[in-house]
C-alpha cells in the first residue's frame, strides 16, 4: 500500500461509499439505529488447551454484536468471529438468521468486516455513520448490543470516563487508543456500537477486570485506519516504530558523540531486525526529525499545534508509506528515507499455534502467547524472559524461534524429566534447531541412534536411545491416544 496520511479521511469516506455509503442524515431515527445493530453467532472448532494441541477439537459457539455499515457489510470485533467455520447474523426486527463470512480481519486492532451472503438481509436493516471527533469527557452515550446472547436488542446508558492508550487484550500485545466508559457492559456486547447524537463514537471490545461497570471502546480513528487499509482488497495492519529510545538527551552524551548541544532529539537504544528502520538506523543514532517535524527530547512531534508521540505518529500511517527523517551519527548529520513495514517480532508474539512435535512422551512447541494465557501454574522465569525479550536482547542471533518443552506425558521413563518442563530447548545432538520444522527434521535424521537434548538453564541433557523412544511412543499412544511423528 501507499496511502498518504493527508488523505486519510478522504479515503475513509470513499471506502464507505464503495460499500453503498453510510447514512448521511445528521439524526437517524431511533428505528434506523436499532435496525443497524445485529446479533452474531459464530461456530468453530478449538482445542481444549492451546498448550495441549493433541487434545481433540471441540465445537465452540461465540456470541457477539455488530453494526451494519452498508447493505450487506457488518463491522464487528475480530475475537467474535476468529476461527469461525460458520457465521450467522440476524437483526432485532426478525428471527431469521442470515449466513455471513469474514471478508477482512485485523488481529492487531480486534476488528473484522463480515459480508452477508443471503438475499433479503438489507431489507430489514439500517446503517450507521461515524462521528468525526472523539466524544467529550463526561458526555453521555448509548451502548447497543446483545449481552449474553439475548434474543432482544439491549440499550444501556453510559458516560465517557477517559480517553487513553491501553493494551488490547485480544492480541495481548498492542497498545492503541481506547475510550474508557462507565456502562453495564456484558459478554455479547462485543462488536456493538456506542452511539452519541445518532452517530457511532466507538465499538465495544473489552470489559474491565478490576472496575465495576467499566468497559472500553475502539475509537473511530482506529476503525478508520482499518477500513482505509482494506480498500485495496487486503488487510495489512498497523506499522510499528521498530526501535526503542532513551528519553532526554544529556549534554555530556551529546558532547561525546559530537552532536550539537542545541539540537533536540532522542538517542536510539535498539533497532529491531526486519523493521522499518533496520536498514537505515543504528544504535546510538540521534534522531532529530521525522517528515520535517522536530523530535523532542521526550520522543514527541508537534503536529498541527498538538504534541504527538512517535508511536502514534507512525501508527497513524499505513504500511508502504514513505517517511523521511534526519539523524546524527558520529558527529555528522544525515537525511534518509524509509518505507513503513511490519516488525516481524510482533507477529511472533501474537501467534497462537497448534503446531508441535511429540516424541518419547515429550511435547515441543514454539514459544508463543498460548503459554501465557494458560492455567498451567507459574511459568519458568527464563521462559518469560525469552518470550518478552527475544528481540530486545537480540536472542534471535541464536535461533529464528525459541522452542520449549511444553508437556511431559506420565511414563516411568519420563518421570525423572519433570524439572525440564517449560525449559527452552538449546540443541539436539549438538545442533541448534532454527524452528519447529527444523527440530522435526533433525529428530528424524537422528531417530535410529540416540537423542541428546540440551536445555537452557539445565546442566545435564536428556539422553534417549531409539529403543526407549519407540517404547515410550507406544505406551503414550495406547494410554492417551496421542500420536507421534511417523
């Protein structure tokens, strides 16, 4: 994509017109608003436990809400329809359920667009438009949806508590703008709109775990970014900063690195690999401007009279946009340009995978956030470290992806290895596997001799001969019905 920030709003409303347009009236009728909110039912298959993926898959049903933004197009949350094999929607005006399918899904912003496939749906619906500005603090709003999968549409009154940046719990990683509200929101409200003066000001997506009757909305600038992104027929996602920096710019450090003391900017601590600036910026560079806007010592830019954090400035743009910048390196000032792209490390962190290797009663999986959402007791601190600092501490120098011993089946020969659970695999027969597929390949090549597994933080390796491996595999298969690599 090559979308310019300056035409952001124009593209947004152009997109809406492509999908038959949003309602242009300033104050749609109450009936139109009510008919614009739909009930969503999604069915899919999931494992009982993401860190025990050999368990048989169970049918699960998800319930949520959504809003019609054109005749056959519905906006909802990604978590409402993720991994769905079948999706049906219905309006509050009737009992008929219509088949729908996911057209676009954004895991990094918890948004999805559905398209209704059956005829007749649009005849019983209205459509909603979006407010162009954030709601005022303390202002009232109405939250619409189908809490707990209720048959009838529910309307709850709420008020705006705060505009802030918070973690999106669906991805567990992304910090984006949110609107914090006070309202009686329940599961099933997800994907439903908060309406003010007849227009949507945000989409319900999270409930506070600590505060009663406190919930969060995805604001319209995030929704707008998502809708603009998919104009070209695919969803790319939000660009990321791709580096860490040190707030403040000490005069003594400037002097050592031969940077004019009057220059304002930030020192870079770490530049992530395969990110926007990985080919142009280095550690200890002093960044002074982006797109001609001076960078403050606190890592902010002054844009149209408003101070904007670097992260927000970058994320407001789109993948493929060009960005220019100025920096000092070794006492010299340089100008450069980069193309905004994803940071591969963030995708590793988001990933929830069912892929695994099971041999000799031992189960190996790539480190992912599945482990940190599990209820399997306290995780080893070294595993948390390797997950959280895989990029920051350049652990990718050793492997493309850390692999962990995630589970040990009960067996007389595996009982003595319980202390190895959740340890990061270091090598197999002296070979460092780059990823899980590489581990499978190495294991297969050595299966007829012996297997020596070394783990980080453990002095002694696990040593297995082929006879032991085969015996354990047979017993595990018989007792637990869990297969192994043939």
